């Protein structure tokens, strides 16, 4: 579960589509709770909440003061839930950009939507209200995972664990925060090119610099492997207005302006793509999940089908610039994501690893400002057309949430962004590494004493917990203690099993 709305939607779907267990009658109260299947998992509350959703700990401060608290009930006017649960037309075409990365909005309005009756927006508040009540109902028995850490028990790993706790609710001191800043400043790399053999990836806090940095890292890998680089620009097409027989194509100047619009405006469809056989990408769409073609899945390029009008590569220059969008890019899932149970019977499975084709598609429409005669500027509604392959080598902290870096080479940028540091960002990034010695910093946090003092204050401010989050952690600890007391015998048996397992492991 990622949010109240998420849990509310799950509960509604289960109640509507999953029959309850046979021992529960239709009037039994539990038949309305996930159809009698009472279970809930919330993950790590200290990490980022779901973008655009209400985190599970919302209203926890109110609940702590008044256990009977409940958010205001939704309006009695409720639209049919089938709009969003049957996979119908999405009513919200907005994109949550900011510094939150790699999130698939998936909300694309059908081109014929203006010619039919518009459906009502799903009642989000109904989901929030139901999700809140269900989450609190599931909170009677709580099992807290106390030792969930990726750091090892080496001195460097233990030091990183102590630093991380400052962003997880342990009250820090300014001296400890200063020690963290100094320790991180010693982990700054000299040059990304020095790490090319380690196939580095970079974690950023913002989307804007991601694509440029990703392109540089991809080029470094192509040079190391002696591969031929290929590049092409996205196309930009105007959206045909309702009632218009045809739409005037964009001029070269208008296309040049559209190329400079942020990728996030077009649902992270990039303005250009760099390719070599073996390059890695993340998928922007879910078109065939059984084949591995799902959003954010990591893939490796293994073939390029150019447009029939494309002139052949003359081999000159540092790269081959295509004149037309390619017909398709062939990719295969990497790191164990290939669905062998589904595609193992394919004749080329061993050689191509269940490769599939990714073809160009238009992005959601966006309004852009372009130069215009007489008026100076004009607004045009356009779409960006490109192969939906996203950045692999440079990602954001939202993307790596839940991942363990282990021995992989990950470089992170912890410099304070214009909007300030987020506590969850610091917690997520620090807890991905095994030890403090594994951390590689993209650039220094500070270079002068005055700058260091400002950075320490920014880091100190980022350690403060949201009041609702702090209250939720206290509530969970209290209920976990009650659960432990209620199941004393079971906990004792579990400790005995753990001791026996540890003893057997040490003897071998």
C-alpha cells in the first residue's frame, strides 16, 4: 500500500470483484474488509510517499489525540467507481513533475473525448476516506521489522547506519550533522570518466539535468565498448483542433522551440535519443507486461530498425545522425526481468533473450509558447513523438527507492537544491549503500567554511520529521509492543529458532 487512496481503491476492487471466504456470510462485517482477507503492508514510512497521494500516516497526529478521529465523510453524491477501475478513460491529464521522478502518469485523453459525453471524475475523497478507515482498522496487530538495513556490520557500515538514523526520527545534534557533511565531502569523485569501467549510474534530486547527464554516461560506455553511436531527434506535431479538417505542420523554428521544452511536460518523452547496440534504457510505457514491456522496467538495446527513407550510414563523424525517427528499437529485459515462463519457447530466446520492439508514439499533448508574426508569441497544442525509452544511467531518488546498491557503482548528488533538501531524499539515498566507503558524491557539498555552515544548517533542517509521520511511528511502536505482549509465546519460539539458525550458521 502506498497511500490512503491506493488502499481504498484496493478494498473497493476486492469487495466488488473477489468473493469473500465461504465461512463469511454476505452480512458479516469482515466481508467488506478486502473481502474477508485481512492483511496490509505499508513498507517503510520514512521513505517518499506516493506522489499525488495521501501517505498512510496522514492524520496520525489527529488520531493520536483522538483515537476516534476520522476525516470528513465524502459527499453523498458518488459517481460509479467503474470509471477508474474498469480501465476507462482517464479524466485527469495532469502530470506531477517538480523533482519527483520516473512516475508514469499514464493519463492520456482519447482524441475523440470531445465528441462524446464526458464521464465524471472518480471520487478521490471517497477512496481516501475508505482507505483511512481500513488502514486504522488493520492496525490492531502490528509487526515491526526492527532490523531492516542494507548496511553491513563493518565500522564503515555502522557509521553510515548511525548517520542515517538522524533522518529516521533519532534526534540529531549539530555536531553529528557536521560530521556527516564532512564525511560525505571526502567521498567526492574527481571525474565520472574515471569510473567508466564500473558502469556508473547517477542519482539526482531533480529531473532537469537528468537527460544531459544520462547522455554523457551513455557516450562514455559506447566509447569504452567501441560501439557506433546513433542519434535522432524527436518529432513534434500539432494537435488537430476539433472541427479542423487539417492542421498546419510546425515550422522549423517552432520545432526548435519545442525541442527545448522540458521532457516532463511531455510525460518524460525525451527530445532526443542516443543509441548504440548494448545501451540501456528504462521503459516509459506499459504495453505488454508479460513480455517485460512495462513502465520503468530496465532494458538493453539489441537492434535498430531505421525508416525506409533513411540514407545508409557513411561511417563518417563521431556518430550517425538519423534524418527520420527509427521504425523500431529492439530491446530485451535485463537483470532477470526476462519472462522465461512466457517466452522460453521462442526460437531466438537464447540468442536475443526474448527481445521485443519499441516503436515511436506520441506523448500527451502540451501547450507551448512559440514565436509568431505580428503578435510576438502564440500558444500551440503539440505532442512529442519519439521512441518511449527513458534515461537509465541518470535517475532520481524516487526511482531507486526500494533498491539496494550492493557493490554496484552509484554516484549520488546530495548538494542542496534550490527548494531545499527533503528528509525522505536523504533517508532513501543514504540507506541504499552498504557502507559509508561505498558512497560516491558527484560534487562537493561545500568548498568554504561559510558554505559548510550553511550546508550543515540545511542538513539539520532536513532531519525534522513531519508531525503526522512522527505521530504514526509512535502509534506503531505502541501497537507493536502490545502485539509482542499478546504473542509472547510465539515471539519466544521465534527467538529460539533464530538462535538455533545463527548457531548452525556459525559452526559451518
